[in-house]
C-alpha cells in the first residue's frame, strides 16, 4: 500500500471481510469499517457507548460518518440523500 500523498510504501495487510489493504496498525478497515482484530482487547464500545459492531457507515463513499438517529454524524444527510449525493 502506498501513501496517496508522498507515494511512500506503508506496510499493510488485507481485510478479512472485503480484502481491501489497510495499514498494519489499523483497528478498522478503511473500506468497509470491519474490526480487524489487531487490538489486544476486544473493544466493541467506545467511552460514549457507541457500539462498533452494529454501526452503519454513511453510504456516501467520501464521508467518514456513521448513521445515528436517521442522519450521518458528519455530513448530516439521510442514507437516501447520501446515496444520491444530494446536499442539504
């Protein structure tokens, strides 16, 4: 895997769910969000009670948010709006 900015090689390995290459120290897949099991603890919730196993990623391929209460936490769109690429 190469850095998109400097083209330097970054050690990586494939995700067991989608086969996308991720940095070796990543805890979650950058493509599908699956837990990569590279942590010594089996962390399923953060300090805010967010459950990592049941989260739904924003369907907009450029957004890093998750769907909570019907809207994305980053872009604010509904999943339907995000799929179409509509902006509010």
